[in-house]
C-alpha cells in the first residue's frame, strides 16, 4: 500500500506499449477512506470520506472509429468493445465492465461519448475496501468528458458513475465512493448529504493537530461480501417501508426508540439502530471538526465500529482484532472503513504513535495466526483531475 509517484508515468508507458502512440492527456482519480458514515449512503444519509493519495491514472486519446479499447497495467489485458457491447449491461465483464459502464451511463444520459483508447495504471489496492472501482470509473469518466468536450458539471458526475456500477456492472452500491473520487479536496473531508448531494468541504488538517490517520489493510478474505451488502441494503429498505418513511434517513435519532418498537424482529431493529445512530455520529463528527476539535472525534469512530460489529454485523475477526489492538496501543479512535467483511481499518493516532500502534496490530495478528496486515498513514488528497 505504498504510493508510487510514477503511476502517471506507468499509465503513459502502458499507452505507448499498447497503441504505439502518445496519449492526448492523463486523468487521475483517487481511492478513498471513509472517516465515518458506513452503509448510510443508500439510506439517503450522511457520509464523511476523504480521498487518498493513492490514485488510478487513465492515459487516453480519442479513437476515430468510435469504439473503446482499454488496457490494464495490473492484469496485462486489453479489452475492446463497441456500441453493441455498451448497450447491453453486463456484457463487458471484470474490471473493463466499469469502463464500459461509464460509457453506457454517459450515453444513457444523452451524451455523445467519443471513442477512445485508454491505458490504466493504479496504486489503489484491489479488494482492500478503498474503492478501486470508483477510482477507475472516475478516472475514465473524467477523461471521456474532457476528450469529448461534454457538458457535465462535476457535481453531476458521481450519480452517473454510480449508475454505471448499479446498472451496468450490477453492484447495488450507494453514491459515496464515486462522490469521494470526484468531489474531494486536498486537506478536507467531504461531508456529503446523500439525498440532496449537497457537499461541504470540512478542513481535516491532521498535521496541524499533531495527528495521523493510520490505514491498516486487514488482509482478510472478502467472503460473501457482495451478497451480504445486498442483504443489508434490502433489510434497510424493508425497514423504511415498515416505518412508512422514504428512507432510514427520515428516522430522527430522537425517535429511534419509538421506531424500533414498531419493528417485528431483533435483527431488523439492530440494522435500523446502526443506520440511525451512524447518521447522528457523522453529524456529531462534523460539528467537532468545524470546532477544530479533531482529537475528540476518536470516540465517535470507535462507537461506529461497535455499531458495525454488534448491530450491522459486517465486521470479521481480523478487523475487530485490528481495532482492539489499535485502541489498546493508544489510538484515539479506530474503525473499519468501507463496505465491510474485511477491507481496511482506520485509526486516529497521535502522529508520533503511528508506528507503535501499527506494531501493536501486527503483534496481535501474529498471536492469532492471521496473515500479517499492511499499513500506511494518509492525508486527504484531491479528487479526480486532469494531469496534463
Ligand atoms: C461500499 C459502497 C458504498 C457504501 C459503503 C458502505 O463502499 O460502494 O456505496 O455503501 O460500502 O458505507
């Protein structure tokens, strides 16, 4: 999980290898961590992600014959498709499906998408819960918008990228990851209202506060993650219907007990409790950050983890171990970040304690015989951008 400064150069090299030509430009989009607000996005609630310095870069040039070809440094594959494959959701599969999905979503929104040759390279690790798919979608989307001179303001791009993922790829995700990849700013976390898509950039300057965010890849296998994600989403939608509200965002925290009393079983009550309390934790975190009380968000991060573990039931032993060990070693707060069932843990730490906390997590893993975790410290980076 180390950042290679040369990811853009690698994308260019891939382009030259694949097409024997130089690209017209390069576009970068980041992975993300979510500071707090998990499984709230598809409940029309609140999230607070920030962009990582790890990026996916697309080197691209127009393709006069109107088709699309994309090669991946990671897999070494080159995939070509035309309008017919784009028109049939799911037809292009695997990583290239995200690219075809972006073309599909742009066309579905009425844009004249230019044919293109693309080469992608990435530092965002796959399957670590850091939104490598949204980074790919955002890099390709930004490239195609620029190459085609399309009229698509940045604030409308996340919804379009989400449609690519929901309808072309077939993953029922919310809008957080695409919003982070496209709308984040350096030095800030992105406070997003997922219903209105209104954003506020919240200063999150860790250096000034003497703090660091440690991101630990739990290295746990993503078992059944897709089916479990869809099941959680279905439970939330069922609960909203039972409560007679458009989405769980419409259950105010002060009315939670009344709402819970109206639900038929303990499992659905726990799912609702997670979402409603998590929305409130996002609001509380934002209030503290606006006051410059960064240190004080730690307890909210840890409470979010407990809620994901006990109520939403999306953690696994590796992430619980990492969180516990980080807290025991003095982290101010720690939680799993992302969709769950593995992926990464983030810990808010005093900057000079980062190594000690990471070491404590490694030791706890070794004791339990888990595959050793990896870690890095991160600061909020910018969203999708044209490099040159
Ligand atoms: C995944 C999804 C997001 C969001 C998170 C959980 O990352 O892509 O839309 O639902 O899980 O917060």
